[in-house]
């Protein structure tokens, strides 16, 4: 019996095959979490669209409504771009997106809480 000393290369159509097993596992878990967050955000948006429409356009437009709208848009961009760049495997861009939109969303949410607490 003859044995071959050729090394078997990973499947080029499977991107996770080129990563070490622990990093591939972490990336697959990140994909699942980002997909779940996108699904939950979409469900929340679709379920609350009538209330948000009447709240944003029902009376005069002020800074807290503007901050709320920007917060919703930036959270959508954060989740969507995170999911896209996880799928694309572009780690540097993913880190920049998460850093920028993560900080921006936290700041917007804090401003909304502050404006609501000062309104009482």
C-alpha cells in the first residue's frame, strides 16, 4: 500500500475552513447573534410602526423626537452593517463599524433618556 504525503488543502468554497477552529466557532456564533438581533429589530420595527408614526408626526417636532428617529436609524445601520461585514469577513471594517455605531447608539439612547427625565 502506498501512502501519499500530499497535504489536503481546505475547501476553498468554505471560508471558515481557512480559520483556526476556535476563531471559526467564534465567528459562527457572531453570525448567529447578529442574525438574531436583525430579526428582533425588524420584528420590533414592524410591530411598532403605527405607534411610532403617530408619535413622531402627531404633534410638533422637537429635539427628542429627532434624537429618537436618529437613534432608530443608527441602530438599524449598526445591526445591518455588522451583519454584512461579518458575512463578508472584513474584520477591520467590522471593528470600525461596531466602534462608531456602538458609541453613537449609546450616546443617542442616553440623550433620549436624559430628555425624558428632564421633561417630567
